[in-house]
C-alpha cells in the first residue's frame, strides 16, 4: 500500500500544517496532489504511539485542501449526505460498489500497519475499528459519515475514483471541484 510514490517533503509538511492550522500527527505520505502539486490528500498512520501508549485513528486518507473542504462542508450543511445515501439505496449496483469501496478502505488501512501495530490494535481490542470499519470509520458500510473522508478516498484512488466521489460529481456539478 504505502510506496515511495507517496513521499512528501518538508515543504509539503509545511503546506499541510498551514492548511490544517496545526502540525499533523502520523502523516506517512501524500496520496493526491492538485494541479500545483500541493497535497490535497494525506495518508495517516492508523495507529500512533505518543511515547506512552498507542492511539487508534481510523481515517487513513485525510483531505487537506482548504477550498475543497469548504465546498464539502457546504454540501453537508445542505443535506447532501442524506441525498447520497438515498441514491445508493435506490441503486443496488451503486450500493454494492460502495460496499466494496468500504471493504477496500478497511483492507488498505489494516495493510498500512506493521506487525507491532497490528498486535497493539489486537491487544487494545480496536481491530473492529481498524480492520473492518469503513470510510471515515463507519460501522455500517451502507451509510455515509463524512463527505470529506469520502472525497479523500476518491482522490486517493486517482483515476479509478470511488462510488461516492463519482456520485458527488454527478449530483452536484459545479458545486464541488473534484
């Protein structure tokens, strides 16, 4: 999963820190960049060690693009999560693709962890969250929790995209720049 192509520089880290308003913890790579080659999606380590204990973090892909984040917040405010969930429920093919996206996300998140991190997750009894929860940490893969997490996953998949990312582009043309 994590490869050299996800490398990031000190300049990238500074851009991400400025975009988030804080220095990020657990960043292991950049999954997507904008046309200016600035990070839009980062990859987070799903288990962080703060020197004393392990802390699970189920969001593997994190959207850091400020403009896109604002656009998605506006869509959420206007009820897009419910509309997108309804679109998935109305189309069995889309729902099956969305469920597959969630399984892929969970597999990818678990695969990022090394053996020590996986063992810590098992010992802490958080494997359900890290190994099986879906995009944004949802337990019920048929639902949506956060458009930011959905779009981060969509962009991280590059040309393949994700079911919800494609739905957002189709249902909200001109309101979100993906």
